[in-house]
């Protein structure tokens, strides 16, 4: 048993090392990803809020913890920064999303097997799913019911009920001190967000902006046809399943 466990862990380490090298060569913009120096099964992650969204200017820290049998089992993704979001547990910071759920049969979850974790998934697909989740929550099986109700009220009112947006932007402002402490310059324009500069010391992740920018998003307070802070409703949300 010990030998089998050791072999499995060795395979996981090789897989993680390979992914880390690939992310350094082909970074995913919008993220800072760094493996723990003493434990490759723990990765430190920071997310930059995408420009043009409620999260613009935000610097959100998280940690990914990988199991010994990765990639056959999914890692966990936990925000260290305080987050108010329908699919993030308020007290623990754990993200509830289908891609991070083990590939086991669960009829009560309402999830399709294809939505759950499988060994073809990787860190890149997790990061893309998390950034998409921020702007496209699943309110049908929330981890934070109060945040889900507030988000739905904001979205259904097309931004007229602004409680949700104001709370998110308040949390974004609260991350400024953390960014200053870490000496991290947070991108606030699309050019800064999408282009990895030579001065960046750490590998930054990256995302297809079309995945989380909604063409119906607007910030014009004076135009009744384009209500502020509104994203077009998507009944499928971001493919997230039960908590």
C-alpha cells in the first residue's frame, strides 16, 4: 500500500511540474501562479479583476491544494481574500464549482458527469472556470444563499438595485492595501491586463476575455436603455452545479 501511494504521489508531482512549466511558457493572463517552495501540492494564486467588470482593479488571493492522486482527483480552490459571491462559501472561502467536484455519481446534484472533474482537466481550465464564475454565478445551487439573492435582485433589476455591485466594489477597494504590501501593480486597462510585460517577475495566467465579458454590460447611468452594471442573463450560468 505504501509503495502504491508513493508511486501515485510521484506521478502527481510529475504532472504538477509539467503543468507549472507549461504555464510559465504559455501563461494565462489575469493571474499570478506560484508553487509553494516546500510543497508542490500547494499553489499560491492571485487573480486580477478584469477591466470593465465589477472586479476591475481587484487583487484576490487564493490557494490551490492538490491531492496525492492528481490528476485523477481534483484540487480544491480556496480564496484567502474575503469574497461575497453566490458560489464561494463566505466563512471558508472555498469555491463551489462543478469542475472541482469528484467524478462520482450523484443524482441529487443535478450535474452531468461531463461537468465534473476528469483527468483531462488541468490548472488552466480551473483558472478559466474560476474567472468565468466570478461574473457568471450559478444561483440555482448557491454556496452563499444571501449573496445569490442579492446578485439575482441586482441582475433582474438591470442594475437599478445596486446593493450587490456596491458590495463587490467595496471589497475590490479593500484589496488595494494587500497589492501594495505585495508590491504588485494591478492592471486596470485591457492593454495592461492582456499583455505580459518583461518586468513581471512571476508567471501570470491568462484568460480569453470573450469568456467573461458580456456585450450587454454597461456603465451609463443616464441611458435607460443601457442600465448600469448589467450582464445579459444566461440560464446556463457558467456550467456550475450543486454545492
